[in-house]
C-alpha cells in the first residue's frame, strides 16, 4: 500500500466540535471505480461532489452511496460470483454482501448512468438512455433495483465487478461509512455521464492526472480516494487492474492534529497507536490539498 503524503490534510469541518459520547455507527455503503483503457494507461471516472453536501462536499470521489434497505431483496436475478464469495472477500455475512453488490450496481447507474446488467448472464446492455425513467425513479426511491431489473428482464452482472478495498470513516467524523470499494470496466456501448444532483462536474482522467490535479490544488481528495488512485496508477490496462488478487482488509484511519491542520494516519504509521481518541475542531481548520 502506498504511503499517504504529508500534504494530504483533511478539510475543515471533518471532525466535530467535541468528542462524541458514542461514536456514530458506520453506515454500510458501496463505491464503484469505473475504468476504461486509453493508450498506455487507464482512465477513471471522477465526480466532484456538490460543495454544500453534508459529507465530503466539494471533494472529488467515485460514484457510490449508502445501502437502501431494498438492496437486500433476494429476488434480483444474479450472474457471477455468489454472495458467499463476496462475503468471504469483504468479511461480512452473505446477506450483507449481496446487498452491497446490489448497492454498487444501483449507485453506479444512479450517479453515472452505467448499468452493470444485461438480458442474461453472458451479455450487458448497451445504450442505457432507454432506462432514463427508471434511473430517475431509483434516485427518488419510487422503485427498487429488484423491481427495475425484473420489469425490464435484466440480470445483475456481479461478475463485472471486482472487490478492491474497505475503508471505514474515523470515529471523529459525525457521519461515518463502512465503504466497500469495487472496480469495474465501463461496458462497451455505454457512456458515463454527470446527470446527478450530487456532482457539480465529472471527468475521465488517468490516475496520474487526478493525483497531479490534487497536488496543484485543483481537486480535493480524501485518503481513500487518494490511495485508490495511487494504487490504480500502477496498472497500465483495465485487464491488469481487474486481474489483481487483493486481500481486502478493513482500513480505519485515525485523525491527528499537527499545527493548524488535521490529517489521517493509517495502521502501520508510527503516529497511529498514539493518536488520541478524538481531535477537536478549531476555527482555523482549513483544506490543504
């Protein structure tokens, strides 16, 4: 795992004004890193979150979000590794693993217009604009993923996803997420777009370009996003990334204050074990990208 750079500090408002009586529970969520090949490298699909959002507003991220209770519906037609396989990789119950994969597919469609499903287990849909009404209905929670797929005769393609990482928000954060990261290739014939109220802009770029934009102060990145980009920068093709057999360990950063900035430290960092249980926010907290 690459080391987080010292320049990667956390945004103002990331920690609460006082220690929580009880750490907020971490909500299960799923994030999908969409990939496509370009000559000599790969590109990732990135969204800049709307500035006013309660969590990570203004930061650059991948499509994703929290589980909907209906993501656990077992009627979803399924192709690919069974929930027990995903449960083993992510260290959770098969029921939760199934819901996480469904959430990954649903959120990718809602936020990027990319649908990891097809008429059968050997095909995937092409142009997804015909499903625009369903996409809007999923966002508004008028329909569930299971309803959508059943009504259109589609099969969820779990085999198009690969597990990548599992990050948990530090206990200092009042809004916490236990996020499973997936990677997936952009299906042929489909187009990722920015038709979502949660993003102010979107772009495809290589991991190296995204990291350069962060270094130049043009994009803000939280540690899980920075780390994922740094890891993917080591791959020259989508096939290479998809073929990586990764051990998925739950990563729970801690937060430390150094001068006027706060930063995340990871297990293995000498500062990790000595990190306090809580770091109070200060008016001088600022974003340093």
